[in-house]
């Protein structure tokens, strides 16, 4: 049996020294004693935070202990090392104590925390003994050297620093990451900043070996993984400079090349024939639409009676969804999304106050309008036996809105809520791209300023007219039942 012990409980151990001692030291000792009869190798994951700062030189395994981040964390890890060393000798268990200094990989790590602050436009506070040197170790090398630590475990326990083979300062890796992402770090220095964990890796190279991933390659791979699907992702077309030089013909050529070699899967929902679906897929794949033969006529209303569907699943909570069709002629502008907000888009909305607050029938009740699909969908998390009453209240509130209109205060709150959501879009590159993409596909203004102006211009009468023409289409109950 081989065992790697990585005791860690973030948060609570910072405030509770007894809890930190239990997690990082005592429980490890009990584990090591329990596996002693069959254990061929035991690795205890300690930390470079056990060292007292030695100034501007690498930290050696024989340097004295001290406090790096918090006293509870550092001293409990020091205690853990002592317990492992004692139990390893007492029970004859081969053990290795690795002092981890700076790890990172495709899911982030210590360097990523600083990069995230850089992306957020925040200051990065570093220790005044600049440059702040580290030896970050990428995930691939963590696995290799972790396995090697098991293989070299000994009695008495072997203690060794654990980090990357290359030294790089936080200042340099932030500058490198910034060059890939198109941003510049703002660095300040102060006494309150943690001192850098700069390990001497001479012994590590002797007993565990060298790392294979250069730090620049590791950081690039981390950024690619962490920013996959966002505007900060490293583009398949090259560097930031190369991306800025792209032209529309180059982008279209790359898209057409991708379409030719990439398989396509088409999921179709609704009353669509196979011929129509294939035609739409072909238009999308070509990246352009053929010019219409004549005026574009929106499809007419669905000629069928409202339908009721239900399904039972082993769920603790049931879900009620009610769909209404809306007239496409009234969808341009912001009356449609405001209708969704007034009905069930916030805590002041009619359905929230009536269904949840006044009658306590639902855990949540919301409404939203899809302009692309010309639908209004109301959803509520309920107990299944409450479905008839909730459905009745939803119909009643829509009818009341169409009959009695929208109050001035109600409309003001809805406008503010919708404008707040649009403002939040500005803070997220991914949300901004999604907004522009959806707007371009739907033929709506793709600029946030135009969308905000549309919200301010929408009137109560437009919302009322839209509610008056909402037609019930489908009611679906996902009924929960005991498993």
C-alpha cells in the first residue's frame, strides 16, 4: 500500500488552532499508524510556509521554522512533520515529507490568484524584497515527482523541498501572463505582503529528479485552460498581436476550413421537418444566408389547442412550467423583456409576491420572455399538489396585467432591474460577447447603449398590449415522487 496524505481544510484552520492541529497533524499520525503494517511508502504533503524568512536567498531544508501566512497553518504543518517523522521511525514505515512551495496547473493555483487580480484591474501587493522569487511546479511535474517521492520514501523520513526546477519572480511571470492576455499588472510593495517561498531545490534534484515543463509553457497552458471559451483565451490563430491584425477574409477562411473538417451534430426540437433542419444547418455552416425570394413573412400562430404534459421523476421538488406564445409583431423594443420582469423577474414581481410570498405555494416563481422564440415561460418550484392553484394564479395575474395595466412604480422598478442587468453585462467579457451575438442573430441593436435607450423608451401601454395577446400554449408538470 502507498499513501499520499494531503491534509487541508481551508478557512476554518486559519481561525481555529485546535482544528488546524487536528487536520494537519493528529489525524495524519493516526492514519500513518493505521496503515503501518502494509504501507510501502507514505508521502506527507507539508508546505514551504513552515520556514522562517531568510531574506533574499533560497530556503534550505535545514532552515529554522517560522510563520508565513497564518500561525495556525504554519505551526500545525510543523507539528504534522514531527508526528510523521516520529511514527515513521516507531513503526518502520518508509516516509517522505515534501514541502510544497508553489503549485499550479490547468485549474489554477497560487500564481493564478495574482493573475486573476491583474485581470480584475486590482493592485498586486508583493513583499518589498524584490524581486519575489518562486519555483512554481506545473501539474504534470507534480504527478511525476509525487510518484518519485513514494519510491524514495525511507526510514527515517526523508524531508525535501518540492517545487519547479526554474526560478522565476512573481514580477516576471505576471509580465509574461499580461503579455499573453493583453493587460499590464499593477504591482505595489508593502511590509504586510507575504514573503516569497523560494526553495532551494538542490536536494530535490538529487533525490526526486528535475521537472520537465518550462515555466513559460506551463503558464501558457494554464491560461489556455482557465480562459477557454472567453475573450481572454489564447486564440488558435496566434498571439494577441496576431489576433489584432486579423481581417475578415482571414477569419472567414479559418471558419470555412474548420467547417470542412469538423463533424456537426444537430439537435432539433419542435415542429420542424428533416428537410427544414438540414437547410438551416447548411445555411449556418456556410456562414451566410441566401437572399430571400420575397418579403419575409413571420410564421402565424400555432393552430392547436393548449396542451398539458406531465412526467414523474424521483425528485424531492416538482417543477411547473407554463408557456405562452407572444405576437412577433410586438417583440421589437424592450416591452417584451420588461413584461417578463414585471411578471416574475425579481423579488418585487407580481408572481413572486402573489404565488410565493402571499400564498406560500412555491419555493420560487419566475417569468422570462424569449424574444427569439416569441414565448413567455413561467416556472415554479412547487409541491405537485399545488400545481392547479399555481396555474390558476399565473393565468389570473397575466389577465389582470392586460386588464388593469402597469403601475408607474412597478414599471420604474422593472426598468431599474433590467438596466442593472445590462450594466452587469459590461463587467463580463463573456456576457458581453453573448449579448452581442444574440442581438446580431435576432436583428436587434448590438450596442448596450442602444439597448438601454430602448428600455427607457418602452411604455406601460406596450407591455399591456403584449400581455393581452399572450396565448397559452403548453403546461408541463415535472412531478416529484419518492425514490
